[in-house]
C-alpha cells in the first residue's frame, strides 16, 4: 500500500507516521507504508497536528483550508486529505524531498 492515494472525489489521501518533539520539522522518509514526518511541536493540545498541516501546506504550496486531518488526531498514524491538488503533483513534490532536495 502506498502512502499516497487519489480518492474518487478527486481529493488526495496521505498516510503519515508522525514523530513529535523532534529537533527539526522535516520529512524523514517512508515507514511501514506511510510518509514519516518529524515534527518539532509536542503532542499537546493539537500543536503537533497543527504543525503537520502547516508543514504540508508550505511544502505542497496549497492553502491551509485545503488540508484536513481525517484520522489519527490522538496518535502517531494519521490520514490527511488534500483538496485542489492532483496526486501526481503531490507525489512529484514529495519525491523531490525524499530524494534529498531542499
């Protein structure tokens, strides 16, 4: 199973494994079928979830309003829905980061 799926309604689903309280917010790589993110924020009062959404918005250059946390608000495994962007564009941008480009 890929970490990235195109849904029937045109949205994109990303499966994440989040490591909170990291020294730096960044993409770590792939882990157990998920995109692994290290997030600087602690998992308190939704701060890590907010940082995940802000990080993805900046990385993918899409508005915050087009990103929704579908599941996993209380855990490390999360599913995020992206609207207004094609799966191939998301895959391309994430692949550049996974390959080590800044």
